């Protein structure tokens, strides 16, 4: 491996940095995008059961928010009602939508950087190829004949060109595959969060102090 890096020349070092960054992003996203960290099975039903008649206290709300991404969205609805004596269903939905946007942003973290690596790696490989070609032409004699050039420098230029091209593709292809995989996974999570938030918002409507149902119940 060291001999390959030495043969490829200095243009391969940016590609090595890109490969390290891509690997770090992929491992981090695999950990953060686990289903248990985003959509915990049964959490929505449990939250509905806990707030069937009244909104839980701050300790329970904070515990739900710290549970998962879904818990953070659901807890924002509870917080909206606890923090506003005149809370309306529209206020609850607005609070949950804001929490959902924040969660979606966290789910997409590092995905643009991974996409950038996937796009930049082939260009860096192309840069190494161009540099290798420049060295190839520089190894030729002034007359332009290959026989009068420096064979060692000519071979080095060819190795720089080929190694950088290959390494650029080796970095870019897995980065692109994992970016598309994580992108699809995040889109699926966001859809599930939206459906769960809509169901929970409908559940909380009668509990809002400013809703018509709550006013009718008091009468």
C-alpha cells in the first residue's frame, strides 16, 4: 500500500483525506440513523396513552424528548400545551412542525459532506491524471520522440495518472452508494415522523385549552 501511495505521487494525498472523511461520515450515520434512535416502535401509542386525559408533567416530557427523534417531536406538542394556557391546535401543530424540521436537519447531518466527497473524488483523480500526463510529456526529449526521453520519469508519470484515476473512483463509488442509501433512509424516516406527528396532533386537539372541544367540555 505504501509503495502504491509513493508511486501515485502527491496528488493521491487529497484522495486519502477524502476516503478518511467518507469512512467517518458513513460510520457516524450508521450509528445515528439506527431505528431505535429515530423511530422507536410503540412510542407513539405509549405517548397517546399517557396523555389520554391530561398532559404529563415536565419530567415526563423531557424524558420523552430524550428518548428518540420521534420522542422529541411528540414532546414538542406536550410542551406547547404546558407552556401556553391559551394554546390552540394550530399552535401545537406549529410547534411540532418546527421540531420536525429540526429533527430532519439532524437526520441529514453530514449527508451533504458525503455527497461532496462522492463528487469531488473523481475530479481529484482526474487532477492526478492530468498531472501524470504532464510528467509524461515532460519526460520526452525536446524532439518529441519517446525513445529519447527518460524512461523512469515516463513510467512514473504513467503510474501517477493511472493510480490517481483508480483511487478517485474507488473513493467516489462507495461514497455515492452510501449517500443514496442514507438519503433514502432519511426520507423514509421523515415520512414516518410526519405521519406520527399528524396522528399525535389530532389526539392533542381536545386537550388544547384554546380549542373548541375543550371549551365545550368545560361548559
